[in-house]
């Protein structure tokens, strides 16, 4: 069988379709508004395409307002907008499980089994004594409205008629105690095909909420309040691999010990796992390579460990043994063969090939 070589970088360009990066959140930076905030008002009557899923109301901050609801200075502290000129503020933790949420519209219903990435920015208000350790969003199939201002737990959402939802955990690029600047929260998820609204808030009770530790002793009346800005929701290209092509998963992989899976490798393996899960007719061959530094025996050993590490992790994720073949070839197949520029590749690498599954 003749294999063609395609680098992972080239592959990423290949499978990116004509789909342009489009933000699917309507009024994602809260710039479009109907009224300037001059006192405590329901956010949904001030900001376009924003609704409130409970009877509580967050705050809208805009430079057009006075010092209470202005930007940068307002009654919760001082903060410039992360993007544009306006932002909102929500209580994520308060006495008696009081919560505030915002409900945003998506431009269209998300597509089933398609990957998406969401991000937005938060900044803990200066007058907020507490910080959350984790945050999440909940995606729902329609606009919801429930009575009172208590926490929107899963059990409460389950009681809503004809409501489908999924919760997505977020990762922060910094500490959520930050008050001087903005912290970006992101997540990638697969849509279930019903999502057309996004809820942001804290979906755990006070008892179950994880708070970051502070030097000062907290009192029962302390609260956690965050400014929120700059939502981005984008559809990601679906992972696809052409059969019988060689893909370079990682060059000079798994440093410093030579065979341990690093963050980049784990991200690649997660995409491979998703593809194998969705394509039961495909099997995978993994080949580990090494450079020519060291003895041939050692290079064979280290290249085998590289391939084995990838195979074991895919099996741990749930791929059957008979769908994965792996081997290490040491330094016997260098890339510097006159067909590929040596400046673009390292001989130490892990390659993989997708082929038709033969269960005989």
C-alpha cells in the first residue's frame, strides 16, 4: 500500500472548510441597548437580545450612565470594558442562594454533533469579597423563565416543561480573583442539536459552590460579583482524516522524557479519539520514530514507547484494541530523504494512518 505524507499543520488547513469564523452570539458585547442605565433597572429592558431566566436582574454598565452604572467607574468598582464600551454585572454567589443570570440568544440553533468553542471575559468587581473557583454555562433549547431568584440547579431545570439543556464547564486563563484586568473563560463542546440560548451564572447552591481561598475571613453576608463582557461562540471544523495518508501527530514529541504525553499530544489524541468514535469502519496504525542520536537499540526502544503511549491512551478513552496497531521503527525512516525539507521537520515524531477496519 502506498502512503502519502501530510503534516498535521497541512491537515489542519485541509479540513478547514469555507466556514468563516462567525460569532453566533447576538449582541455579544452588550453594545446595543435601548435605554441608558441610570438606576437599578431590569437588564432585559435596557439591553437588546438579552433576557433573564429568573426573577432576579443583573446590572448594565455603559459610559452613557452616571457614576453608579458608568464605565469605567461604577457602584461596584472601576473597570474598563474588555471589548467595546459596555458590559454587564452578575451576582454569582450571595446570601440565601441568591443568584443572577443572563440569557443570550444564538443566531441559529446549533448543529447536532458539531464542535463549538465559546469564550467570554470576566473581571471580579473590586467590592466583591469572594471569587469562584469554577464557572460553567448552560445551553438550552428555548428561552426559559422561572419564578424567584434562587439558584438554577439541574433539578429546577428538569422541572421546566419541554426544556432540554446541557452544562459545559469552562477553563480560565488566569485566576478568577482578578480585579485589575479581565480573565478569559473558554470551552469546546459538541452540540446536541437543540441549543439556541445560553445561560451564564452559578448553577450550584452556596453549599456546593467552590470558592477560592482568601487571606481574610469571610462572613455569611459576603458575595461574589463579576463584570462580564465579550462573548464569542464559533463553530469549529469537524475533524476528518483521509484514509491511507500519513499524518504527523507531533514533531520532536513528548519532551522532556521522550515518551510522556504532553498537553499538545493530549489535544491531538482527543481529536483522533473523536474521529475513531464516529467512524467505526476505520482502524489506526501508529508509528513512533526517533532521531539518530544514541544507539539503534535505544532509538528503537524510545520510538516504541512513543507509539505505545498514544495507543494506550486511545484504548483508555474507549477505542477497542483491535482497531489500533502500533510499532516503533527507531531511526530507520528519517524524513530527510530529499523529498521533505529538513528544516521543516524533526526525525523524532509520531505518525498515524487511518485505514479501512478489517476485523478478520
